[in-house]
């Protein structure tokens, strides 16, 4: 038997994509924000969306620079991921405070994070206010992943990325099931 849950809790049923660290830079200020709400949205061009509350400093930096980088951390970085999601860059330099190494962007001004095993550099092509969050649509202009963790998809048997189930619950996939379409 299925039970009714609050509409707000319904968001959690769709929550788990890779939990990411989004980096941005504007007028010399670099920042990191933890984000669970991201999604692929188009093949051609390759577009993704990120959803950031209007309260976040990152929303201001990305709104101005029109660029951002999505970094994918492994489960070993969970403590730092939570720290980046608890403090605002208005009060702390998260790169310095949490000992994350800032790497110069290749095609965008926003840096990437050395400790993350993959990153996607994006240029904002559109943005919309949706409720209390801003949806930024970014075109992927450059993308890198550690070779040993890539086998046409993330090799989750070698690296464990984080899924956020909601609240204080996290998980990770660790097995690939391959099935070709008939
Ligand atoms: C697990 C987790 C997931 C989060 N996902 C999002 C998200 O998708 N969008 C968002 O706006 N904030 C999200 N947050 C909250 C921000 O990371 C947090 O408010 C952060 O301190 C904002 O930093 P900033 O002001 O430096 O941008 C999340 C936090 C955690 C711990």
C-alpha cells in the first residue's frame, strides 16, 4: 500500500543526482556552493540546469559572471561538501578554510576544485526565477574526469560519488548493471 506524503517531501523522491560543488568567480571573488538540485536538459547543445536559492552568494556571482563550474566530489569528501553547504562565502573563503585547491578554469573564469574527480565548465545561456530558486541553464563548454574513473560513464565500481536523499541522508551507487536496448 502506498502512503501519501507532503508535497514538499515529494522533492526528495527526485533528489538523488550526484551531489556537486558548484564553483564561481566574479570580480576576483571565488566561491563554492554545495548543490543537490542539478539536471541534464539538452543533448544538442549539451545543456544542464542548476537551481540556486536567491539567498546564496553563488547566485549573485553566477548571475553576474554568467559562468559556473560543476565539480563532482567522491564520498571521501562528504565532510567538506557539508561544510561548503553550511557556510556562505559571504563569511568565509571556502577554498582556504576547507583546504580545497583552486584550479584555474580552462574555458571559463570560474575555477575547478583539484580534489574533485570530474568537472564541467558551463556558460549560462538562460536563467529564470522559479519560486524561491533561480534556475540557471548552462552550456557545457569543457569537461574533464579522472581517466581511471571513466568507462563511457562514471565507473562507480572504482569511485563512489554522493547522492543526497534529503536532510541528513546520503547514499552512493557502487555497481554498474549493463543492459542494451532490444
Ligand atoms: C546536501 C546539500 C545540498 C544542497 N543543495 C542546494 C541546492 O541544490 N541549491 C541551493 O541553492 N542550495 C543548496 N544547498 C545549500 C547551500 O549549499 C548553502 O546554503 C551554502 O552555504 C550557500 O553558500 P553561498 O552563500 O556561499 O553560495 C545545499 C546544502 C547541502 C548541505
